[in-house]
């Protein structure tokens, strides 16, 4: 994957991007991609080496309109399965 893949809910973006040997996931409110406020933006570095797993997780988040502040907890739960 050369470029990032972005799923969207009404005002939230769920972005999967390649970072060396793993995929990162960024979740942010539109217009707040680089915000340091955890209510507006969250980034999970090195989420998975598996592209499909990263895309599935981002898609699930977008279907449920998950907010950036909930992403760390949801990531932990998802990876525990």
C-alpha cells in the first residue's frame, strides 16, 4: 500500500498508513489531524504488520463512529482476540 486508506464516518476520519514494516492507524475529527488533544485525534503506531487486520480494524471503527478518545481501549480489546 503506497498511500494511506481513509474510512470516514460523518465527521471522523480513520486512516491506515504504512510505516516501515507495520501499519499505523490515525483517528481524528475532520480538520484536527495533527491535534495533540486526545478528544480530537489519536494515533496508534505499529498497530499491525498485517494490512488486512489494520484495514478491518479501521473499517470497524468507522462503522461504529468510534471517537478518538476511545481508540486506545478499543485497540487493546481488538488485539486481545
